C-alpha cells in the first residue's frame, strides 16, 4: 500500500478506484482516445470503451465512473457525454 501511494504521489500511476490502478501513460492515452471518440460521436458507452481497449467491463466501467467523478464525462442513461 505504501509503495502504491508513493507511485500515485509521483504521478507514475493513476488510481481510478480502490481496486483499479493504471500506469499514468496508459491512463493518459485511454483518456485521450475516450475524449476524442466522445467528441467525434457526441457520446460513448462502456461497451465501446471495453472494445476500444480490449479489456473487461470491470475496467472499462471503473474508468468511466472515474471520468464522471472527475467531471470529464457525465452519464446519460447507458452513455457518457463530455461536460
């Protein structure tokens, strides 16, 4: 836990919730792609994020909820739109 907190403090990783942590570079790439796609289409959903990064729903949903909390996106039904 101490090592993880140090990595977060050094901005080497991003903690999106209690159980999910991303490398800072990977997080920024995912954020950029999500924002770009949402701008292009006007919206994005968890399934699209899951497929975009070839990951599980658990990680895609955690990331999208984190972006909602950071006020980058806002949930509208099953989709997210940029704020």
